[in-house]
């Protein structure tokens, strides 16, 4: 697997890139107006499979095999999902399939996890940066 080179992003540019990718994945226009939720970002149902690839000690380089999880919600700045076993990582690259059978990649900082009464785990985190999905290289090699 190739090493991804990432430079320190400008925060506003990074947020705009993430927002653009998320709305493209959802096939919708940005949400306007007030929400009745206490959260700052509107969450959209995302019942699709997501692939989470661990990153190395540098916090960016893909390292290890992806874990497949079931998406729950996607927002402009975050993702919630279900998975079968604990994730021992704080940062991962989450890969979401696009309409054209490609992959959108995001560096995600996992900020919470809880065990559900059904024997699964529910986790979520903040989308930190748009990155190349490690699955894009796998798709091209196939």
C-alpha cells in the first residue's frame, strides 16, 4: 500500500472540502435554516457499509486491513456507525463508496464508543480531513 503524503490543511479549506464531499455522497444540497436539534450539524441517515482503515503512528499513513462497519448517520463534520468488535484506534481513514463505484476518504478522529444491548458497538467521530481512500488503490488493481 502506498504512503499518503498530507500537508497541514487550512481549517476553512478542509471544512469546505469535507462539506462538499459529504453533500456529494448524500446527493443533496446544504441544509439551510434552523434545526430543532441541540447539535450544530444536521445528521442524515447513512445506512451503508463503511470501511475503516487504521493509520500508523504518524496519524495519517494507512496501516493494516480495513474493518467493515454499518453506517448510521453522516453530517458535515461527523460519522456514526455500528461495528461488531472494539476498535483499538483513535484515528482511522473512513472510506465511503461513491455513486460511480469509487471511494471518498476522510481522516476520522474517533471520539466516542458505546456497547449496545444487542451485542454490537456504536461509535462515532469527527471528519478531520479529506484524504485519498486506501481502497481506491485496491479498486484500481482489480
